[in-house]
C-alpha cells in the first residue's frame, strides 16, 4: 500500500513524514520545494493482535503489515501547467494508491503560507487550500481525459468498444470541466472495460483521500472547537472522506522517544493513541484492506489482503504454490482465541477450530494455517 503525502508548501508534510518514519530523512525547512525528489518510508501497521500473538509464542521473528508513505514536494497553484515543477510532482502522486492531504490548520507568522507565489505569504485558509490542490489534480486529469476522448472518437468510427467507452468518458470530461473531482463521478465498479481504462489513465482526483489537519498542540487538544478543523471536517463529511486532527511537530517529537518515554509523554498529553497510528490505520481501511495472521515459534506475521479475498488467493500472498496447490484452510479468528484464554488447545477442545474450503472469504484477524499440495 502506497500513500502519497501532498499539500501546499510549508503545511508540515515533511515534518509529518519524519514522524511517520521515525527518521529525519525528509528535510523540513521554511521555504517551498525543500523536497524535490520524493522521500519514501516503509512503516508498520499498528496491530495489537500481532503483539498479543508474539507474547504467546515469543517467536524468533515478528513481521507486521506495512504501509509505504511518499513525501511529495509542495504543490502550488498552476502545478498542472508546470508551476513549481508541478508536472514532476503530479507524476509522483499518480504512482500512489491514495492521498494523505495535509491541510494547514494553525497560525504562525514565522512560517510562510504559500498558495501561488512562492515569495508571498497569504492568510491561512483551509477550504481555499483544499480547493487549490483539488483543482490542480482535476486540471491534470482533464488533460488526460480530453486526450483519451480524442483518441476514442477516432477509434469509434470502426470499433464498438471505443464507442461504448465514449458513453461514460464524455460525461466524465464534462464533470471535470465543471471543476468536480473524479472521486465524485458515478463510475460502474462492475464494468471491467471501464475499470481497465481508469487504471490506464491513473486519474489523480479519483484517488481516495484522508485529510490530515496539521494543528498546534492547543488545536489538537480541542479539535472539535477549532474553527479550522471544523472547516476541513465539513468538507470531508460532504465528500465521504476521512479527516484526522494531528500535530506533526508533536508526532515528530514522539517518534524520537523510546517506548517508555513515549507512553509517559502521551499520557501527559491525554492521548490514548498517537495521531500517526490513527493515520496509518485510516489509510489501511481507506483502501479496503484487512490483515490475516499466521503464528508459530519461528514467526508471527500479519498479511495484507483486500476485503472479500477468498482463502486460496490469501494463501497466494504467502507463496504462489500455496494458492496453486490449495487443499484447505484451518482457521481460528483472533477474537475466538482470546475468548479461549489465548490457548489454541482450548479453541480445539470447544470445536471452534474450523476447516474452510476454496470459497471461504477470509475475515480480518483470522489466524490461518494453509494446507496445500503441488
């Protein structure tokens, strides 16, 4: 899973990235475009279930599910026409599966707020900032779709497939021309030809979004009464998107502490869960992902699959031979294991250790042993 961190310059993207990866790989500076090439970081998905299995087994190896974050340089108004090296940065977004849109929700006169002119500071305006980024993604998509319409129009003279594509492609073009993102267009998920065309186009404004409201400590402590946060939340609610209040600077400080110090610091701040953990989990859920688990003395591991994945395809995540020679899956959900005191012997004694076949749809938190033969 790859999430692209985007936003205007100086909104806290690189600081957030540093916190996510627990490193200082991304330079954080008070000037636009201090990030030219995207920084990439691989981070683990917090999973208390995997932690518990490791307590039970004390395995030689613990392998969590992971998320890849890409820190993309700040976009500015006009990026779709190349402003601020915009075309290069938009290309980096195209490679991501979803977008973490960092929105500045704090006032600080010492940090420039840039929208169009990189030398000119303007007032903080969360709604306007979101509109600015959205419009650049939409304009970039409009160019892609317009070119495809022209191509399909020529092919439609002799091909019925191209003619069928134009039936939805032309309304999509009009939708984008009206300044609406591709996310809000009524695509047909069951139309395989349409879905293939969309994959080929890689529309930026079609990607799912999480709004990360970067706030100061006081703002995060009382987000529901923060005017900036409420502006973004209203926007997210209207789009059916997720919004997470976060203080990137505090999260960066937390990432530099050891586990014990971090727990004390979070308790002092009144936090049960870090903003980063919420962000990572939100990204996982946004893309319709779940984890199944494998356990044992050698390794306890979380495996990433999409909701609705059947047992053979889940087995294929471990090794292609598992899918090719799939016989059956022996399954116990994590919650069931905990109800039985964490003892698999008790699960089996109660008749709760299930045998499932090829049509079984794997559930989040399933602990599975696959049997196969090749």
